[in-house]
């Protein structure tokens, strides 16, 4: 049964994974193309991503509530509530996106107060403005994506994400380097490329949902179900806020660490960005698996099928373990070659190669902790996991990393050792909690997670 459930989860997750990889590829291509301009521009891009990652991923976490609630309603075959969650979830995400973008715009001056290289901070400001406004179309796209994913139609968003890849590369080529008569905007050009691409995929995704026959029935009943309700918003926030905090605390740990590494030097920050980009790329597969497992678990939870919940969870954790081992080997083997895809300055390459070795060590725990968090969201268990993640990263991981980096003078390596400890604790905490909860009858699960 475990093999069968693993196969079903992987099939559902594959389009999500390809979509996530495409989105991450956009970021990596931006990083690689900016890196060709200069290492200070690369460090500026890393600084901006470090600052905006926390609020951005909290917004993305809120969109996850849409797929969870849609999946549960779909499991109960309640099309009315599916439509209702789509409408309320979209407007909740829209409000969150606007607040995040305004916060980033108003707070851009913080870039000059983080102990960074002054030139790096100066280069980062206009890039942060553009990236901040691009949060709005991206979160709205993700809200619609979570709706289609919750119905287990995962190919729609994947196709748009993949098609966006060459478009973004082309716009970058025009605006970063000033080709075909366009102005050479360098880092700012990468910001415009991201904003334009994200806006287009959101608009197209919206048109698909409004017009395609697969989703038309949920739009057709809008007169009865497309009404904002405080109770529904609270339901979505019950899952969305803790989910956003969970993802935000992990991303925040990496973001804060990036800022701390930036105080050491621009070379270290550029190397950190290279290693983190590679680790983030492999993590997207884990995120896709986590979403696939979460959607299937949520669907089974809506039907009250405890046996299926357990089988889906165990099989997905096994897949995550195998995938983590594969990635660890790949990073060890390719750690000296991968940095050259981003930058060819020898000090940056050597530092990035060393950090990639640390990234290899935490691949297994990074994959399994993502799956554990996703499975727990599938059974609406979000409060306790949020506390466990906070302890793993912020009580243990970050402080230990700072101690090793600055007291024991290990520099960037010390920060990355802190990552390893935090991710390992998170993996153990979350996996153990899911296995404990999955052994209970559904009514007891609801009591524990409510």
C-alpha cells in the first residue's frame, strides 16, 4: 500500500514540482545573469532577497490555506464551498499582498542600516522597490494556483510557470545588458523582468480559471458563494497564518543569516547567495512533494479516512528521505563546479564550494522537515508545529550559528552549521508529531489539532 500511495502522491506532486522548479529557476537565472555584471550587484540582489524573504514567504504561506480548505471541501464533494473558499481566499491574499508590498516600499531605507557594504546597499534600493511591487501579482498568482492544486489539477500553474521561464530570460537579456537598443539597467533590469513576468502569469492564470470548462462550474455559482464572510476568513487565517509563520521562520532564518554573513564581507555574501540558490532549487522538489502530500492528506481528512492519512504520510516521508540522499550526493560531487554558473571570481567560487558541502549535509533533514510540515497542515495541525519550528530555528539553530560564526571565528561556515542543526531538529520534531497524530482516530485528530 505504501508503494501505491507514494506513486499517487508523486504523480500529483510532479506538476507542482516542475512549477516550483520553474519559479526557482527564474530566481537562479536572475542571480546568474546579475552575477555576470559584478559581484557587488550579486551581493545587492542577495541583500534584497534576505530582507524581503520573510514577509514574502509569509504571504505565500497564507495562500496555502486556499489549497487546504478547497481540498477538504473537494473531499466532501461540496462544490459550493470550493467556490466560496476560492473567492474569500483570493481577497484575503490580495489584502495581504498589498500590505506586504507597501511595507517593503516604506521600509527600503533599512538597507542602509544593516552593516552592509555602502555600495551594495545603494545598488539594492531600486531593485528592492521593483521586487516589492512584484509581490502583489506573485501572491495573487499563487492564490489561484493553490485553488487549482486543491482540486488536484496541478498542471495549469506548472505550464504557466514553465512558459514564464524563457520570457523572463529574454526580458533580462534586454534590460540587464541593454541588448536590441534597450537601456542597460543591470540589477534594475532584473527587477523589471521579474515584475513584468509575474504580472503576465497572474493575468493569464485568472483568465484560465474564469473561462476553462474545468473550473467554470465553480465560477458559475458565484452569485450564491462569492460573498465575503468573516467566519470563512477566520477559517483561512487559522491555517494560513501559522503556515505563513512556519515557512517564514525557516526563510527568515536563512534571510537573517544572509544579513549576518553580509556583515563579514561582500565576497562571503555573494558565496552565500550562490550556495543558497542551489540549496533552494533542490528544496523546491521537497516543497512540491510536501504540497502533494498535504493535498492528498487533506482530502483523506475531509473524508475521515485515517488509514489513508497514515499511508500517504509514511510513504511521502520515505520518498523525501530517498530524495534527500540523492541531493546530498549530488552536492558533494558537484560542489566545485556549480559556483561557476553564477560567478567566476576565485574567492567567491572557493567560498561557495565550501558552503555547498554544508548544504549537502542538510539535504535529508531539509526534505523530511518540509514533508512533515505539509502533512501536518493536511490534518489542520498548525499551531504546535509552528512552535516546534520556532524552537528548532530561532532558539537553537540561529544562536548556535552566531556563536560558531562570531565567537569561535568560523565565519560563514559557522552560520551554515547552525542551519544543519536547526533543520535536523525541525525534521525530527515534525515527522515524530505527524506519526503520533496519524495513529489516532479522525475524531481524536480533530480534538488534538483543533
